[in-house]
């Protein structure tokens, strides 16, 4: 389970459920709580990530963190005004989504602050499009 948590993007709950399917009942009864197992799996996954820097100015974005997909050719960081900016802004998304945003008549924004690391803010953008089928 720990290896799967470190090597895949599967949710800890999925890894645990699939692993328990093949486990005999007597072994299941000896296991620690599922909450503890899921926490261990989350910790294993986050161990491979770099620590969260104390400030945005100290945040470094290596190339592998600015692309998405297996081919690592799809650009994901749309804008970064750099670590020397007085107020750093990093915008992440896909180019096709940015084009879609540009073509909409209204944007609705919301913050997802509980999921953002300390010192950071995550803003979600939802759109209202005047285009049919979008």
C-alpha cells in the first residue's frame, strides 16, 4: 500500500479498499484503524514532494512541476511574475482553459483556502459562457 501511495495518484481510501479485498478476515481484524492507515499513506505520498517554502519568493518551480501529463510537454504554469516581484502571482491551468476564459462573458471566483498550503491561497474560477455547448 505504501509503495502504491508513493508511486501513483490513487486516493488512500481507494488503495486501502482494494488492498483489503484480498486480505483474510482474521488479518483484517488485527489491523490498525483505517484512519491511521490512510494518514500513513498520505504521509508516504507527501514525503516525495519538496517542503512548502515559507514565502512565495523562495518557491522554485523546476520544469517537471510546470507541465502535466505523461509526455511532460503540456505547459501548466500559464504565468509567473517571478520570485523578485513584490507580490508574486503564479497562475496554473491549461492553455485551452485560458482561451475558454477569454471567450466568456462572466467569471465567478471562489477561494479554496483549506486546500492551499500555509502561506498560499488557491482561487478557483468558474465561468458563465455565452457560447452554446460550453
